[in-house]
C-alpha cells in the first residue's frame, strides 16, 4: 500500500499540516464514497464545492484532506495539504497511486470537436484486428479487451481514469485509445498521463457554455499538444484552419494528414457512395466501409496513428478496409421500400453541415432529405438558431423537435431554434416537440429512396427531461417505425 508521501510526487504543495507518512487506502473526490483510510480531495466543481464536505469526509474516516484553502478549524490527527489547484493535484496523485499505468501502455489521445469517437473506436478495432489486446475510453463505452464498461463521461475523472488504465495494464492491454474532451483537458483529468501520441481532428463552434469564448476553447485544446513529451508524436488535420496552430509549440514529433495539400498522410477520394469510400491513401487505393468526406479525414488520422505506432502499411490498410464506424455516427438502416434512415450524433452546426453535405453527395438527385433535429437544454444557446438554419438550408423538409431538454422547457429551446429560420425556410419546417412523434412524422413523409436524417443524439439510449432520464433510442425507434 502506498503512503501519502509516495503519491505526492509532482504535486506542488503550498502548506502541510500533519503527517505525510500515512498509508493511503484510496483517493476520493466524492465525500459520500470516503471510508476509513481514504484521502479526500476537495474539488471546486461546476455543480458543487468539495470544500463544503471536508467535515463529512473526516466523519466517514478520511485521514488526509487535500484542499485549496484550509478550513477555519483543523482537526487533530488529520493531515491537511494545501495546493493551488486540487484538480491538478488529484490527477498526479491518482497516477502515482495506481502505479503510473500510462507509462506501461501505448496511450493515444484524440481531441477535436468532431470525429473523436469514430477515430478512437476504429483505432481500438484496428489494433484489436492486428492482434493486440487494447483499451478504449470513449463517449459511447469503455472497453478492456472484449469487456465493455459503460461510459458516463467522454473522459472519466482523474481517479476513475487512472483506476481504469490500471485495470487495462492488469488485463494485458498494450495499447489504449482515448477521447480527450476539452472539459477533461481543462479540468486536469488527463494531467500527469504519459501519451505515446495525440491526434487533432478539427475545431468548430462547441462548448461555449463552458469555455465562454472560442479563443479559450482553442487554447484548452492546444494545451494538450503543448504538454506532450519529445518522444511522443502529434498528428493534425492540415485542412483545418487551426491544424498547424495546434502543433505550434508541441515538443512532440509533428505529422499532418490532408485531402487537399501535401502531407505525410495524404488522401484522395475516388468514389463516395452508400457502399463506402474508395480512396487513395498515399500511393494505395483502398475501399473502406465508412462513408463520407468527414470519414475520409477520420480514416487518414487513424492510418497516420497506426503508422506512427510502427505498424506495417499494407496490413493496416487491409484491416482498416474491413471495419465499420462507431455506433450513432452516420449509422444507417434501409427499409424494404428503400427509405434510408441515418442516425447521427451531429449536435454542432459544423457536424450537422458535414453530415448533410455527405448526404447531398450520396443523392442521385430525386430523393427528398428530411431532417429531424433538436438542441440540448442547459447548453450553448448560440448554436440553436444556426442548427435550424443549417438544417433548413440543406434539407427538403425539417422537423424541429426535442433533444435532451434537461431542466429547460422544450418549447423555449424550439423558439430559440426557430429564430434561425427565414420566412422561406419556415414553410418547409415543422415543430413537433415529442421526439418519437417527430421521427414517426418523418417516416410517414418519406417515399421510396428518400433519406431521413435523425440528428443530435446518435448512440445515446436516453432522453433527459426535467432531470429524469428515460429510455430513448433513435435507431431502435426508426427501425420499429420502418418495420425492420
């Protein structure tokens, strides 16, 4: 068992009161989970301030408290440690407590607004197909080899994440592929981890409810690459206007992928259809099962990572050509009368535009595109009118509906969306707050070979209304309505 002193390596201590030679049973950031011998780290979170629960943690048996400011009264026999940032401190402590698991793995992080889940999931499947035991940390699910562990966040908190990486090491994993959200980077959930490599997909309008400004969102994403080591590699999308900025100050070895310019990993789309992509990757022509230009970028990022991780070119492309994408990402079904229904997680204006642009390229010309779309409650309100505008500009018919309204009134969200419509686009738009009814209406409007896009929730199996989660699966519902 580690002592408190052992796990404080790299933690910047401002003040210590008490004994640091204590044995540590576990590290907790939730006071309700504290038991005898725990170290409680008080985090100032978005919802609550852990400093308010220090006394409760001590009552439950915490022997040490890590905090940003000492309580007014210090209790005898308890060790108090003051740090400037408890989120950063707990990340370093957890990494030490669990035996520095990231150093025993080839850990690859994927960041960007869109594409993270597809890139991480396909990398996991690719390296599994190449014969490795792998780990996956993603929005959809976490995996240790064949075992699935449900995901609650895109990136778990630092303690849970290091515990998960430790389990991956114990299970014989050699490679781990992880989504790194901007929240996770900003909240130090990945601080202290040693990455073998990092990937940047793209950056667009998202999470401004959290980061406040686009510049701050970019700075947070960029800090991930700034903190890599010189023996790591960094791969970025050269066609994104901030692709080179992301790698500006990284000590890591830099590589780029592109469909439009010369790059280490160069692609050219030869055919883009519902049967998949035919693409030239560097000098090799390959047929992939994934569809659309956005997936061409994802595939180049995945290919680049595999090459940087030392895998042979031909074998990488052979296995990659047989793989499907991630659940809820351009996930489509075709009915007996050839109506195509696509379920996609697109919940930003840019992601929605990408999906609709892909659909446009797959159309033969006569098919209607019917888009069902909503926006989440308690999230960035500025994107709501833009989401409606993009849908209406690029579809024949649009049904505005609820996504996850959370604590907001669904009708208020829909009013915000409607503000993005012109008098012309309003004529082809319906507002149906009930999501199941909206999907059913889209199915009833669709004729032979028409395309229905159900956007916003993708892989999610729930709808959150007034803080209560109820089972709701877009794909399950549309399949039932299409008689599949």
